[in-house]
């Protein structure tokens, strides 16, 4: 899978379809940003590689995280759009930008805990890019960004994350008057719910392949 993704990520769509039963048996959790995360597999090594599905079902909701969408990662990302559309906003720190409170993201088992850091940061939007089915994009570790998805459109991506970890924790930005901390649950998705979500994904993929 790793070689296929790096050489021609379009192959991944057919591979995902072929592995439907195995994917349905993978662990799935609900992300605070409203999508379902399905962990497909891990390639161990000096730079650990993790493959995940991110699935936004129609009508997904943001459980209290609407103001916490600008963030970065401690790993490099390559994302291939299997279905739907993502609008990616990219930011850099700049004195010309808007002011935000900065938080560090910590993981406590199935929980996400955001702790406010001293001071504030200013960030400026540098790019807005739209990616649709079949597109692939990449983000390096430490890149501030925000991904927007239309709740009326079923959207799914497959991510390759390369843990060339930098020092420190993920950074999340919030309005300057936000509270000192946040806590979110990353609940396991039940068998019936994940079966319905995966079935919806495969309907989308099968229709796309037949066009």
C-alpha cells in the first residue's frame, strides 16, 4: 500500500474497495472535528507510517470545536480525496494577522486535552485551496491549516502520516477570549454505526469507479 500511495494514489481507491470487509473490522473513533477516523494500519520503523481513513458523513456536527479549527501536526501528511471535497486554508505567523490564543494538544487515552499556552499569536492566511475527488495534497509537520468540509456532501480521505516528529505537541488556535483548557472525547464508533459509514463510503467509491 505504501508504495502504491506514493507512486499513484489513485490505485488506493480500488484497493480500499477490495478490502471492504477488513476495513469494517478496523478500530474507528469519533474525532472532535466531526469526522470518523478509521485506523487502517501502521508501518513501523525509524519514521513510523500510519494510514487512516477520515470520513465525514452527511450532516456531521462539530461537538463544541467550531472555534478550534486552525491547527498543525507533528507529522507530515499526504491526503488523497476518495469522495467529496475539502477546502484547505493555510496560515503563517505574522504581525499582520489576527490574534489567537495558542493551545498545545495532549492525548490522555481516548481523550483530547487542550491546554492554553502563555501569550498569544497572530496568524495570516496565505492560501485557500479546494481539493475534490481524485486530488492529493500534502502538508509538512508544523504547517498551520484548517480543513473545511460541507456537511451536505459525503466526504472521505485516506491519509498517509509520516511521523518525522518535531519536538513539542500539536498546536491548536482559538479565539483570544477562549477558556484555559478544553477536553474532548474520542469515542469508539459502534459496530452498527461504522458499518453504515463504511457502506456509504463504498457506495461513493463504486459509483465513482463506474463513471
